[in-house]
């Protein structure tokens, strides 16, 4: 399904932004706490967006199952691959976020 790929692309973009923001937060944490806090919050916000987007993908897959049965193996393979990659990136960002506080 093309819509899943589109949402996965958005998730990828959000994760990239989240990592960029938390790196900036850590960079400015001591020298400019206000700026560091802003970047930290932006990073947290992007992770909320990632969660919302992921829930939508899961919902689309579940709706497909209800209407059509099991999704094509190729679609699930792509989803599983991207999902595993996103989990690793999310862990990295969350670890960096925990370093901030």
C-alpha cells in the first residue's frame, strides 16, 4: 500500500528531526539552557508525532485485515523492515533525551 510507504517516509523524517533536535539540546544544555530546553522539547514533540504516525500505520494494516484478510507478504515485509529500523532510531533518540535531563 502506497499510503503506508508515505507514512513511513514521514516517520523517517520525524526521527531524523528528533535526533537533530536532541543533539542541539545536548550541545546547548549548559551554555544556553533556555535554548537547550527548547530543542529538547522539539525532540520530544517529534517523538509524539512518530508515535501518532506509527499508530496510524498499525490502524491501516488492521483495517486491511478486517476487510481483505491478511495483507500481502511483501507489504508486511517492508513494514517490518522499516519498523525494526525505526525502533532502533527511536531507542537512540530516547537514550539521548534521557541524557538531557
